[in-house]
C-alpha cells in the first residue's frame, strides 16, 4: 500500500529509520490546499484550484499502523486519494493521506515552513519516537476501548464535542511508571445504559486488560497510580 506525506514522514531521519525499505517518490496531490491552524499543525482542506507537494512511500500494514501512532490516529484520520507521481507522470490510486479537524482559525501553509510547524515536533520528539518504536517492535498490536458509566447530562455533553479526543493517563510517581493512551471519546447507549467510550487504535503495548483492571481497582502490587482522563481540545468536564 502507499501513503502520501506532506509533513514529517518526508524527513530522512523518519523514513530511513522507520521505513527502511521505502524511498520517497515526489508527488502532487491535486484538489487540496496545505494549511496550518492555531495548534501549528498541518492539515488539508479541499480546494479545487490548489495542489499539495509531497512524497509517496510504499509501505506494508505494520508500517501503516506505525504511521498511525506517529500521527496520533484518530486525531489525524486517514483517507484514500489519487496522486500524481511527478517523475513518471503516473496517477497512483488509493493512496493514504492524513488530515485533521482544524482548531480555531487556519491559513495556507507556505513553502518555508518545512516538514512541520509544531514547536513540539522537533528533533528531540522525533528521536524519542524512533527509540520508542524500536523498543516496542516485538510487542503485540492492540486496540483499546475503555467504557465509563455516565449520566444523561454527560451523554449530551460528549455528543456536543467538536474535537472528541482525550488521553488516559496512568501516573505512578512512586515507581516512576507512566502510561498515556491517546484516543477518541464518544457516547453510546446499550441495554438502557449510557457509556463514554474511549477508543485507541494500532498501539504496541505489553500491557493487557488485567493490568488496567488492577490499576483502576487499586489492585496493583506496591503501586497506587493516579488515573486521569484529559480532554485534549475542549474544556469539557469529563471527571467521570
């Protein structure tokens, strides 16, 4: 399969370390504009008169999930497009590309913005991600869903979220253990009950449901971690 990048994946440090079997193919995505919003992250907006320059990489499914982790999927969601390979003038179909919902105002990105405009997406951050991916290479691939009992008011509040993204943080300060799971949060009804569902995809982890059961119910040996669920974009109360 193929992925089109208009951001950091084109950085040689990224693809040489994490996509060693793939080389960038210069490409153009027509019908979209490359923009940046108040978070200083790039995103795409449909614009028939615009085009986005970038690179295409041939990848396998495991590498797609790796890119999901880098993009914090589903904060960045992926869809498929057709792109023009500029060196061969060929149209490549069904190529994955990532974008996100804008936060606040957005404007056109300029060519001098490089691979990333986010101040946190710097060399140290990329180095840390590369080292982490190497460390978890042999861990199983896991999707999560955490269900929380909620009331009708909380159900309605969640359904009003424009950017339904949150992080589950388990912080064991005494033993210096820290877990953070990014995901999307939405409300569901089942058998007359209401739940908030925090979902996370394509994670590499050696922690299973037994660990989370013990953490939430204070059954971990020699550990009493602080557990918080933090909304990433809205000031919505999600104390449940």
